[in-house]
């Protein structure tokens, strides 16, 4: 199940196993607040389970790759699986031979993951193309775009490789704090810019050579110890045209104009998972489970909802008239984009959601920590 405490998400470079073990023990107490009572399922949306599948247990920060026809994901044991989005049928599988630390990255042709032995593995379908040794641990799924594979390391090194040959094209390193999050960071392509989260800053890089195009501050490290100074940006971004909105862990949410590299707005916020949005609003979850909608134009709070308090939620997904979130008990919650009221609920399994829900064509895909994959479609 998801840890309630953000401390279990931290890792110190070079001492990861020890630090995560200690902090995880600190988070295992039984004094967590009682989750909000959900009441009866309003069932205002018709949703059916179209198919189910299995990929094996998941204990890494999984990013599900979804296209209109295909879903690609992986279990911790190293098996990468591609499934038909409409039926759940397995299209191909490939065992990379080591436990997976980060993935999935794909452009539909090339697929990339990073193993716990710090190897970047790139495949074309089920055929492995090449491997490359990396300089540090990786928790963020590689980005595959423009015939390149981009990697964001825990040591703040951003690297680019040729997708076909594996040749290393460039690397960009920025100084950082001693602690990083043991969860995925920000690594996305926006038009012709590679947009990366580096500490508390959203940085635009030239994907051809790694040079810095712009640098926008979202949050600034503060405090006297490593934990207080941690301000990593977390995976799950909201994009509307050239505006990208992100969350700085336990510090802020903010939006950046990626044409100019300028901050549109930012506000203090205490969440630990990413954002999603539409052309009017940005949606996010605070640590206590409060769901908030901010206006995209100026960051004004449009509404907030306490209906999912303390349910240990995933990042949100905007889908139709809903904001969809998974929780640590395995429930999917469909909340209204208009005011945050509950529209429907759907069950997966009791192990909890392992990743933010994803959309593949007309199928909503949810993956549990036990590795069960659920394809939901409208009735």
C-alpha cells in the first residue's frame, strides 16, 4: 500500500537502502488519520470492466505508457508487457533480466526502462536493441522522443542517447541537494524543448545538445537540514498549449510558459504527487487528500473537495467530465471537474494503485501494486 508519510519517498545518494529503510520504519506507525467516509456509490457514470491482465508485483514508480491502441507497462521482476488497449490481449513481452527501477518510456516504436543495476535498456517491440550503463540510480521513466532516449538520473544528470544505436549524445549535470525523492520526477517534451525538473526548478533544455534554453524557479530550498531543503519536482504535469504546470514536493504548485521560460503563477502547496488539468483548470491533491482545482490563467483556487481526505491518493487524471484518482485501498474515484463532487467509484484490488490511471483510446487503465491490470470502458 502507499505510504502515508512523505519521508518514505526520500533517498540519499549512495546510502539509499539504509536511509529508505530507516525512514520507512518511521512512517509505519498506526496513528494515521481515519479516511473520510465515502457513503454510497453515486453511480452517475456507467463504467464496466472490459478486461483484466497481470504483469507481476510493482514496487517502483511505474509510469504507464498508453496510446490509442496499446498499453505498455512492467512488473518489478523485469518483464515488460505490451497489451491491446481494447481487449487486454498481450501483444509482446520481453524480460530484461533484472529488476526494474524506472519505466515505461516509449514513443510507440522504441521502449525504454532502467534496471536496479543502473542500466538503460532500450527495445524495439520485444527485441532488445542495446544497453547503457548509467552514473546513478534512476526513478523517472526514460523519455523516448525524436529518435532519442532521455534519462534523468538521481544525481541530476540528464543524458541523451541515440534510440537506435545507443550512442551517448550528451549529458548535462546540475548541482543538487543530498536528498532526492524515490519517485518519478519531471521529464517531458514540449514542442522542440526538453523540459526537466531539477531540484525546485523547471528547466528547458535543447534536446540536440543539452544546453539550457530557460530556467524557471518553482520552489527554493530552505531550512537547515537535508529534509527541509528538499524541493524536487514530481511526475505528473498539466499541459495546455505552451503552459506546463508542475508540483514541487511539499512546497508549491506553479505554471510556466515554455515559449518564454517565465513563471505564469505559483502558490504554496503541501502535496507530494503530480498534477493534471484541462484548458481551464489544474487539479491536484494535497497530502491530506484534499482535491483542489486552480484556474489555469492566474492560479486562483476554483474549488476544493474534502470528500477523499486521508485516502492516500494517486495523482489525478482528467477524463471527460471527471477527475479520476486511485487510492491505497484499490478504489478509483470519479470526481466532477466542476465542483469536486463524487460521480462514481470503481474497484480494482485491495493492494492499492501502483500508478496514476491512464487512458488508451476509450479505455481507462488502472494498475494495482499486485500487478493486476484493469481496463475500464463506458457502458
